[in-house]
């Protein structure tokens, strides 16, 4: 069904996956909302669609949404506020080329039939621009609100991945703890490329071997160079040991971009404040570690957002097209 390692690269799945992930290359995405809200858990969502269109026109590779069903005080971030699948539909209608990703859908909190249907719909309506990150969830407060248990979320996560995979096939005959489908029933629409690209976040309460075998790629967090290089290498070794072709790795990064291009870095939450010179060097370094995509989060960015996007497009994107 898919081209896999025809020329030593990643398999081809849909328009987004094929464009965003390329071996030995790094593409640049953005976490929405494209807004600075360092002192609040809730963004204003002002001009959010205008800025998403701007990111598309400037040539960024992807926009990344988050799945935050409740504004949990201990978490301190409501994400883009809107439901991710509803927002994917809106973004599909208001952008043309940029990939639309979710980092990540919390599978244990949703029935996989709803996830499979919504994801395939977003993929079809966007012309194959969906990337679906999936996770087991890390906010315990949400589970009782949905009458779900927290300790066994890893089991529901694993069963949900199997369910979503099965629904991409024609008239699936499938049964596990999440449900049973058969008797000629089918789920429509089908994903554009024959399957939804599933990117597993972290460990998602699974064994590293399971993560390597069952995802179409891996999402992780920034680490120091030695540690990041090691975990990326170990992931790819497990993929190879499972007899599968190479798979992409992506990471997040919080950035506060200052006007002085030569400004030295200063640590911030899961990232740094710096000028474009240091950022360019950092991004070139993580390419050598095997990272294929970085999702920049500008929540703590101090400068005007249009200025920042233009500066990134001018000084950083040309290295990563």
C-alpha cells in the first residue's frame, strides 16, 4: 500500500507526512496559538486564523494543536482553547499547504471510533495534511471528570491505536477491549493515504519496543545533545530490530526570539531565549542527532508575533527547506 524505503527514506503516507519528514533534514513547525501569553494559562486567541495563514504563506512546515479538554490549574496551559478536531477543520479551510498536526490526542480519554472518524475527516478535508500525535495523557484530574481510570490508561492507549489502525481498512473485522466492528460495517471517510500517520509521544506507558514498532514516528522533548542523540539512536535501533524501515523523530522547543541576532542563549522552560544565530546553530546541531522536525512554541516570546514569524522565515527557514 505504501512506498517504504524506496530510496532509503521514510515511507510515504500522506501529503503532510511526506513533506514534513525527510531523512537527514529538519523542518520547522509552530505550536498554536501563535501568541505570547506567559502570565496566563489562557490565550486571548486574537487574530489566530490570520496568523495561521501567515505561517502558511511564510513557508513553515506544520501547525501543531494540543488536546486540552479541561483547563487544569496544575497544568497551567489551556492550549488553543478550542477542541482540536473542530479547530483542524477550521484550519483546513483557511490554510492551503501547511501540515496540520495534533501533539497530542489523549487516546485514553476518547473512544477510538470518534478519533478515527474525526482524524480521517480532517485528513480528507485538508487534502492529506493531517499528522496525528497520540499520547496516554499526564493530567490525572481529567480522568474522573470523564469517569475514566488513570492507572490503566496505558492499556486503553494501546487498544485505541489498534482500533484506529483497523478502521482505515475496508469493512474491518475487529474486536478488542475498546469495541467490536464487523458484519459488513465500515467507517467513512478513509484516510487520504490509506492510514492516519500516528506519531507516538514519549513512552505513552508502553515498552520502547512497542513504541518503535507501532508508531509512524516518535515525538519527544528537548534534551542536552548527548542525551538526545542517545535516545534518538536507541529508538531507531529498535525500529530496525523490528524489521521496519526508518521512521522520523520530532521534538518540541520553547523559544523567546530577541531582536539581536547575536544574543547569547538564556534558559527558559523547555527551551531558551536567544537571537537567531544561536537558534540556527542549535537547529543545525539537532539535525546531526537525527531529529527531523521541531515544533517551536512561542508562548514565552517577548517580541511582536508578526515580527518574530518574519524573522524566523528570513533567518531560519532557508536552512530547513
